[in-house]
């Protein structure tokens, strides 16, 4: 018999349902099972005297075992689960579950040890439905605008962002590195004349950070496009893209997110507010007495990002804030500069940086000089070559999908990833 999803299984005709046994109640005369598949839950009602041959089987059943059950569904208003029950004619145990090692109260690290069990929860599953919708909507938005989706190598010969946070791997008789960003290759696509590209893929950072928003491997949503006039074009595209994606999520999952995560999906207004970093610091000091440590001058700090959420809500009634005018020495060498000011931005959402974006330096000699000034000349020679034979002006951004999901639902990053990777976690 063909399997039916519990939600769609018809009343009054023979059906086969398959799923996990969420609950077992075995009384003297009756046994009640609750079976769960990805569409919903169904009560299975067994009158024990009608099936003496099942006595041993019922006693063997354990919570979270996987079963196949054939039978007929009937209406029964007394059944809390949707007023229907399945009267079985055949029960097969596909896989018997051992006693569960995980309780609902387990802390996040224990939950991660048994992530596949943790993910069986409705709330956990919802997160991935939401993420699928979010990333799907971002992809849809870009496809409508004729962006190409590319897939760039993650094994590379040189660090792509800063040399410090890169994982080194053995590569036959030499060394390779895990890409810290698709940066070099998305720009190569501009030199190739693709004009508009994006990529969703793994990004590796050898950062020993133990925060609720850092991980050593995350999913980046990166894009790059040509013939921009300035980095403002990049900021505007990102604001439109996020607004579009949040609209889709709100339509489809707004209620479920509020029910399970207690977080409202707010559709942002366009354009997103912008502020130059020095002005942001003046405001944070004036309003909240925040003093920036001298060594952080020209960059944002975690505390400043958090305060900037408060500022953005008070000043602009907006959850997003675009911050511009960082110090050149705090930004990547490939950012275009105008009068010494990097032509880029960070986007902060609900107090956490989610994106870095910029217009890139596409002029070969200027780019080489900027790389040279950082002592990177030789290391990035393969990359600067991309700009020797003509390259359009271009820009783009990198967005952290895990951070985006985490902020959307109000969780930490460990919960927002299928499997978290950190300095102390490489399993499961
Ligand atoms: P950046 O280094 O700012 O920029 O990274 C872009 C975005 O990636 C996310 N992110 C992280 N998420 C989780 N854990 C981490 N350790 C982590 N580090 C970064 C953030 C961040 O905003 N090449 C540039 C992008 C560009 O200019 O196009 C880059 O990689 O959401």
C-alpha cells in the first residue's frame, strides 16, 4: 500500500501511515499510540481483546521507535488529536528506539550531542522551514534580476580575508586553506563579465570566539554585481532583498514564529537608515554614555552594535542600521577608498552585524598598491591578476545566513544551525 501523510490521510478507507511513535499508553483493555510524521500526528487506537496476537509487540514498543501502521481512520470527537483515530489492521516496527538520552530540559550542549533527536521537535523543525523560505526568497529575488548562481572553491591557496583566522589543511605535499569567504572568486566572476552573481556556501573562520553569534563554519550568502555607481547601490539592493525575503517569511510563517519563538517578524521600511561611524559614536556617547576603547577606533564593537539597535529604534524606529565610514586600516585591502575612506558598510540588525559590503577597488594598479601596503603582494598575486585585463566597477556583500536566522527567531547561533561548529565542537 502507498504511504499517506497523516494530515492528508483519508477517513473511511484503508491507509498506511509511517512515522515516529511519539507517545505510548498501554492500559488493561486498550492501547493508544501517537504516531508523528512530518505532516502531523495521529492517534492509533487498539482494542487489545480484538488483537491478542499483538500483546507482545505492544509491550516491546518504545517512544521514538519508527513504525508502519495500516488500518482505517474513523471520526471520534473524543480524540483530542483532530477528532480522528486510526484503527489498525497491521503494525510493523521498522526500527526500535533505545531509551532516550535527551529530555526537554537538556542544555544546548547536550542537545547538540544528540542533535538528530533534538531536531525532531516541532519548534526546531520550524526553524529550518523558515530558513528554507528565507534563503529561497532571497534566491528568487536575485533570479528575477538575472543574477547567476555560482559555486566557488573552498580549498584555496591564500587567505581571502585576513591571514589570522584561516584554517590550514594538508594538500598533498603542500598547504592549502579553507576559504574565509568567496570574495576573490565572486570578483573573478566580475572580471569574467558575468555582471551579476550570487553564491550560498560554507565559509570557514578559525576564530576562537565563544559567543552566541560566532561559529567556525557558517553559511554565507554572498553576491557581487557590476557597473555600480557607488556602494550605495549595494546597500539599496541588500535592503530591498531583505525586505522581500522578510515579507515572504512573514506571510508564510509569521504566526508560527510568534507562537513557537515569541518573536514578531517585522517588515522593514525602505530605505534603511544610514549613519557614518564617527557620528554613531558621538550619538552613543551622548545618549548612553558609551566610550569607545581607543584600540577599537574606526571599527564597531559588540557593545556598540548592541547599543546601536537601541539608537536605531529610538532615532529611526527601524531594526536595521547601515553603518558607513569605517577606518581604512580596519577594512579589507580590496575595498575601494575615496579620500582615505573605505567605500563600504556594515549592516546591523537587532544589534548584531549581519553583513559587510563595499564597492571594490577594480583598478589594477591601485589594488596592487593597497595589497602591497598590507604586505600581501605575493600572496594575492593570483587575485590581482583578475584585474589586469579589464574589469568593470563592481561591488557586493556577504551576509551570514546563520546570524540572519538566529536574529529572525531570537535564538543563539547554536540553535540556528543544523550542526554548530566551534573551537570545542567537531561532532556529531
Ligand atoms: P565578513 O567577514 O564581515 O565579510 O563576513 C560577512 C558576514 O558573515 C557573517 N560572519 C559570521 N557568522 C558566524 N560566525 C562567524 N564567525 C562569522 N564571521 C562572519 C556575518 C558577517 O557580516 N568578504 C566579506 C564580505 C563582502 O565584502 O562581500 C566578508 O567576508 O554575518
